[in-house]
C-alpha cells in the first residue's frame, strides 16, 4: 500500500488547519475571559462609588432634618421675641 504524496499532504494540511483552529479558539476564550474579568472589576468599582454616594445622601438628609428643626426653633424664638417687643412698644406708647 502506497500512499500518494498528494493524499499525505492533504491529510497533513487538514491536521495543521485543525490544530490552528484549536489554538485560535483557545486564544479567543482567554480573551473573552480577560474582558469579562475587566468588566466585573469595573462594575465593582461603580458599585462602590454608588454605595459611597448613598452614604453621602443619607448624611445630607440627616443634616437637612437637623437644620429644619433648628429653623423651626429659631422661628418660634423670633415670634416670641416679636411679641415681647410689641408689648414693650405698647407700654412705651402709654
């Protein structure tokens, strides 16, 4: 049984083509894995930033509530002061 040179070359070229395909397939999988890892790390970074923003917003809300309470107290105090001033003016006009 003799194998012709053309058939041998064809078989070898098929083998080389298959091995090249497998090598490129492996590189594509590695590249996709690397890209996926980069996306995950960027999402983690964004999630951390959003969490920091949420914490800042909660702190600002607490400050606004405290400021609202202080303004209410100042308004009440001002109202009482105006009443006292009005009483003093009425006494001085008499």
